[in-house]
């Protein structure tokens, strides 16, 4: 009784404490307490779990049920779907998705019936989205930080809430020479002036703890704010890091070359303008679309002809497909105009239809359409090839040269003869008028500085031959001019250095230029030694009679083992510099398509932080297939 009193009320007899403690050690109460303490296993569980095993079971169950909510948020973010509904959260995508899961899980259904701690509020949704986006970004930045070189890819657009948005993509090359273009965010900028964009880029690098000294490339469009030679973003970043070479996006370059060709030649510009008018007359009128589809079903028992493609001015690779669809449905379109005129009452619309029909009945338009389709087919194919993420600027120059040589091969009398005969056969099939010579015009007096008379073609065939050669000369010269860039001159020296090393030729001047420009990126003596080793190893490994070019060198480096790449580490850094510069800025352009899917007309009130997190989760997982 005395021991129990001391345990419950406390101990106060400190004068006889030693005797009391010895007596207490021999008591059954003390022996039981020691036994229980020794036999309890050591663990990290808290006291409540020791006292109640049920508490631990409830905690595990709650965590599993919370995963249902997290998986629902992740699914909607990955697919770019809105979480909330239109004013009523009960009918939102998120609520309906969790209810669908609850219908198959009674425990989760009971969870959703709770009055508190359900974790489905908008605040919890935003927190889950933020945590997932930050996890993805941390993985991306960790990989970028390990890369020796970085290329900056930037573009800007205006979203549905009338805000200027800047997208930043970082291109890196791994030790295995695999190329990655990492989307790191969408940022609202006050203006799209060069100073504002440069400040945003430097701020992003600072927050991600990425040094600008790693930047070796820049790829933007041709806007003055981005590529201006005096105060553009490219110039400002080069003032900070002179080794950050700028290259104008090859995709934009090909598009501009095609546009220049179409604008400078009236035959082609008239054909494209009329094609655009044709697609508008059909695609913007459900009634004419029905007439077109009805006539098509009556004319073809089996649908073999393609549908009418829309000519989109902002897309790079659809012009040739649009013109090809018009040529494939040429007779059908003429019948559509005849049927549409009879039911149209609006005078202006009737005149537009009659005007298009009259133009399509002329040989001049048919030849211009087929010539434009021939040229744009090659430029569209080039642009589609350049949009590959793994395509480098060096490889882009190579495929552009292939396209130029192909177009040059079309510039001869034999190819023109085959083209003209093909147009004449098509004209006869579609009941188009015969080819005629244009009206002869006198030379203006300001240009007539001689006494000789003007020279005019004798036959329509000779006249169209001049136009055929002129169109090919224009597209060839425009492509060559657009791909002749100052920034690529430096990269061409790296390409020359590697090719000469593989050919075992003298490369002293090239290695001096590269080492002087890139300074501490290379150890000159080690690089020289490894390039000599590269030449010997390439000659032994690759048994070819012809001399290697840049594509052969890149293929050879990618086939090396890890030990061989480590042995040629300085030469591998040269290859990484070549691969770090992209051919196009297509990843940024594709990100804007994701922006249109996320920030729609009904979601314009979305905050910038939430938009950026959703963009990271949607773009990275869908476009780049990084985190599933």
C-alpha cells in the first residue's frame, strides 16, 4: 500500500530515499514495469500507435484513400482537362471522377461523406498540383545542372486573357549524346520588349540556380525583339556570355523562304490566294459543304479522293496538302460552284463563287497551282524533318542542302517537259481552257533605254517555261539566303575540325579557332591528342572508300561505347556543342498549343501560378513523355 501511494502521489521522503528505492526495486510492481519496457520492440511509431493499433490501421487506410484523390488530380492535369465545373463544383470533372472511383470502392465512398478532412477543396487541389509540378521541375533542373552546355529556346504569345506569356525551353545533351528539350515553365511578362524578356530569362536562371556561363546556344524566331543585332535578346545574352551563339529557327527560315517566293512571283501568289478563297467558300459554309460531300458521294462509289484541306497561314507544313486536295477534287469543285450559284441569293457571295469558278477554268491557274504544290511539297517536307527534337543545326543544314540540290535537279528542260505535259493532261481531264499567251505590253519609258524591241515568247509553252524556271530560281535563292546565318559560321568550324580529324587531315587552324573562341571549355593539348586518336580509330573502325561527312561523324560517335567516349572526352564535348544547337524552336511552338488547350475561353480567370503548374504537368508528360 505504501509503494502504491508513492507511485500515485509522488515521493517526498528524501531522507530515507536510498532505503525506499532498494525496497521498491524488489517490489512486484517495479519488476513488471521493467519487463514490459524491455520486451516492447524499438520502432519509429509514435505513442498513439503504441497505445492503439487501430490508430495505425486508420492512418494507413486514410493514406490509401488519399491516393485516389491525388491520382484523380494527376489524371486531369496530364490530359489538360479542367478540374472545376462551370459555377457549380458538384458537376466538375474532379468531383465526377472521384465519385466514379467511389462507386467501385465503398471505403472511398464513406470517406467522401465525411464532413471534414475530405481533402477535395480547391485549396487542396492547388496544393497537390503545385507539389507534383515542383517534383517534375526538380527532376528536370537536376538533369540540366549536370549537363555541361545549355541552349536557350524562347518564344512568346498572347493567351485568352490578353496576357503576354513567355515560354522557356532548355536543350541539353547527355553523356550518351542523347538530346533533350526540357520545358521549364510559362511566365507572364509585362511587355515583349527585349529588355523585359532578357530580365525574365536571367531571373529564371537565377531561381533555378543555373549559371548563364553554361549557355552555348540560342534559338529564337526572327522578331526584332529576339534577334535584333543591336538590342535584341540574343545580343543582350551574348553580352553576358559571348559563347552563346544565336541561330535563327530553321523552321521559321523555311517558312519565310516559301513566303518570299510566293510573294515575289505573281503566278504563285494568285494561285495560293485563290486556293485560300476556295477553302473558305467550302469550309465556312455548311450548305456548300453538304453540296460538296453529296456530289463527291455520287461521283465516287468508293471514297478514294482526299477531303478538302484548309489552308492555314500559321502552320508550316499544310500548304502543299491543301493545294493537292484542290487538284484532286478539281472537277468536283467546279460542279459545286455550278450547284451553289443556283441557290445563293446574296449578290456579293454569288460574285465570289462565279469569280472563283472563272479562275479555275483557266489554264493559268491550274499550272500555277500545280507549280506551287510542286515547290511547297519539298519545303513542307523539309520543315517537317527539321521539327524533330533530336535534329541539330548541323544536321538541319545538311537536310536543307539536300532539298536545295533536289530543287536544282528539277531545273532542266527534261523535267519541265514532263511537268508541262502533266498539267496539260490534267487540264484536258478537268475541261480547263487551253494555254494562251498573255497580252504583250510595251516596256515603260523609264526602263526603255535602248533601241531594240522587246522580246516576247512565241508559244504558251515557252512562256510557262520562263515562269517554271523563275519559280525554281526564287525558292532556291531564298532557301540559300535564309540558311546562310552568321551564328552557324562558328559551328561550321567545329564541324570542319571533326571532319578533318576523321579524314586525318591537317586541322591546326581549326583547332586554334575553336580553342580561342570557347576558351576554358577545352584543354587544347588534350583535345589535339584525342583528335589524332579519333582519326586513327575512325579509319580502323569504319571501312569506307569515300571521305566521311558530318553525318557520318555524328553516327560514329553515337556508336561508341562508354569507355571509348570517356577516352575521347574532349572530342565528345565538340560533338555536344554541335548537338546543343537545335534546328528549330518547335518545342516552344507546340507548348503554345498546350496553352490553348489549358487556358480556354471558359478558364481565363486562372491564376498564373496554377497555369504554370498545369503547363508543366501537361506539357512535360504529354509532349516530352518524361514523367508518366
